[in-house]
C-alpha cells in the first residue's frame, strides 16, 4: 500500500486519479503471466531451467515426458505463454490440461480444456478434476509435470474423497463461504475432503517430478493456501477441521457423511493429508511468480525511477482485512 508523503496543492484531482490508474496498470502488468512467465521458465537445448531467485536456478535434465497443467482463473494466459516458450525449443510437451472459470474460458490448441464454475464447485469441475487424476496416474520417474496455478483453483477442480459426493462437498463449501471462516480455515477443510488438494496432487503424479509456478491471490502468499495447496504439504489435521467447523457453529450443518469421514480421519493416519516429510515432496518444487506484494513492489520501483515520492507500507495478514478499508486517496505525490 502506498501512503501520501507530501501533498502539493497544485496537483488536481484529475491528475492524481490518472496517475493512480497508471500505477495500477503498471502493477498488474508486472504480474500477468504473459509478461513474466518466460523470466521464470526457460528451455535451453534439452534442459528446463527454472529461476528460483536472482542467484538460484533449478535445472531439469534427462526428462522423458513433459505434461503442462494449468489450473485457475489465469489458466488461459498461462497456457498460451507455455506454448510460446516450448514452440521454438528442442523439447516437446505432451497434451496439456487447462481448467478455468467460465468467464475466462477459451480453447487453447494442445490442451484438453475445461470450463468450470467458481466460487461454488459444480459437475463440470468434478469431471475436469477426475480427468486430470486419470491422465496423470501412471507417470514415470523421469517425467515432469509443469503445474501453473492461479486463484480459484480450489473451486474449479473439486474431487471429493470416495466417502462423500460432490453434492456434499458443494454444501460444505457453501457453508464455509457464508460462516465467516478465513481462507486458511476454509482450505484446511477443503483439503481433507479432497483427493487432489493439500498435496494430494503430488501423490497422484508420483514418482514424476513436479514443478509448480504459482500466481498468488492470497494475502501473505502462503503456498499451502493458494488453490488449497495442491502441490504443497499440509500442516492442518482432521482435528483442526473439526475444530474449525465447531468454532463457527456449523459442525451440525455439514452432512452426516462428512462428519463421519472427519471422525474416521482423526483415528486413521492413512486418510490424513501428506505432511512435510512425505517422500513425494522430494521431487516437488514450488515457485512463486506473482502476488499482491510483487505487484506493489513493481509500482514502488516505478515511482522511484520516475521521482515520485512514495512509501510502501508492509502490513501483516492478520490485520489485512481492516487495513484494506483504508482510504486510498492521495496514494503518492508528484
């Protein structure tokens, strides 16, 4: 967030409004997949190079097959950019899978494309997630799954555990959205009722390598919360899930089948989501490519280079809800 440092009376409201709009566009431009993905993902001869930081890279060599998977509201742009990156390379990719919300849906050649519902999961999303699971269920140890994750992925790809059905999952999701639970709490419940979330996607793909590129829509950029942490380990437990539902007094509102599954999960470790020490994560690497903070940092860099006096205010996620209500007028001065 930017705060006014020094107001100048000669700046008209129109000038300030235009500047704020320009700054917003600059920030968004800097986190759009089509503008940034090729700075994180490069192909050189027979190697795939992933930029981890300014000084660190992860290199994949001797890969047999490459499977591009795009899940989330930015999936169309992600898929287009992935195709562009590999078109002129020595490596060829297998047919990909694209799951996106109905409003952003477009068919992209080389991908099996699914239009799904958001924020309430539906049958089309279930069919997409089920196809994805079957498609990736028999991979080899030298295969590589490139996963491009953006906001909305959790609702767009619902795949409930066998003990409950999609209708149960949809009802629980609706209850969670209405009860006041925060995104981390909502995702803790979602993960434990899913075959694909909370790191379970990695179970499906194992023993293949998994490299994810994550566009965050979560304050604080907790990777385990973005799209319910498909490619990251889960720290929450079935006991946490029960406590969350009781905290918001909705435990008795969720279907009996869901209650019974949670109770069983508390006693059966085999039903628990994969944790940090699970072997599947030894072949999984997650890379954050865009977020709210990165967007604001891009704006700040522009302000500095343009001699616009500004200040970046870093706030903690716990108080973010209240802080976001702060008046945005007079963001900076010029």
